[in-house]
């Protein structure tokens, strides 16, 4: 998933980044960095435009402060002349839920510029935690997901993929589409038959990923325990 934000290099910002606790390599943040807002070209009747910060030759990092810990994620300057830089959020940034202050550090030789006014809001996973099932029994639960705090409805070709793993081996996989949506529950019904829960007793792990229309995957429910009892 890719989300774009505009930030000003020399003015105050109020930018809120969103992520879900436990996500790993699934959320790309694109910043368009403005050097000066509302610049008018020399031509008459020109419409004011933003002058973008030229990032040619600069190293750009997104720094997240979690308590006394500083987590650094190096960015990829995708379009230096137009001030565009991309970050793939580091898994360490989403280990803990809560709001964390962020700084964009732009450096080159003796230049050291800091952009502030950015917050990373890592949402705790609610509604899904450890699943405990007796072997050879049926199970059903509603999977509800949100995007930037808003209830999320799958697109026509999107899917939720529920996976149970033993180590790296997938022992159970289910796909949820709009056919499984329940309006009363405001979510997608995950149902497991008695045959599907015919698994040797023990502790496994599950997660739920969103497969978007472009084929990209995003973790929406991070790794949790999946326990089968006799």
C-alpha cells in the first residue's frame, strides 16, 4: 500500500501517518517536499505553484522516536528535482501501538535539514487475538479492517487471505471476498469447517493479508497464536 503526503521543509506541518501494529514491509510512504509554497512565475497572470525542494545528491531518512529509541529508515529519492522521496516502513516502527513523533532528516556534506510536525499513529489490532479451537469443530468470526481509521470495503478483485502456518509451512489457507461480507457485523465472515480444523493439537500462528487489485499484499492482522486443542 502506498500513501502520499506533502510536507513543507521550512514551515510547520501537521501530518499524520497511519500503520497497523505488526505490519512488515507492506506500507510505502511517499513524501513530496515543498521548499516554498505559492511561488508565482515571472509570467503575468501566472497561477501560484509550490516550489519543490531539489533533493539531488541528498540522503533522506525518516526517523521515528519510540520513547528513547530512534528508529531510522533510509528513503529512496524517486524524483530529486521534484522533491519526491519514498520510504518502506521498517518493521521496528510498527512493533508497538501508539503515536510517535517523526522527523525527516535531509543531509549532504555540511547541510543538515530537519522537517518536523509529523506523527506516526500505529493502530493496535482489535477484534482478533489468539484463536483457540477444539480439533474437528467449526469456527466463525468476523474480520473487520480499517484504512486510516475508516471502515474498509474490499474492491471488486481484492481478497483477504487467512493463513495458518507451522514454521514456514502453510497448513491452512482461506480467501475472503465480498461474498463473505456481513453487513450486520461490518466485516468478512471467516468460517472453518470441522474438516479444516482437523489439525494435530498444538500451537500454530496465523495472519491475515489483504491482496489488492494490483497484486500487492498488505498485512492487516499480524502474526497471532492459533491453538488447536484435543
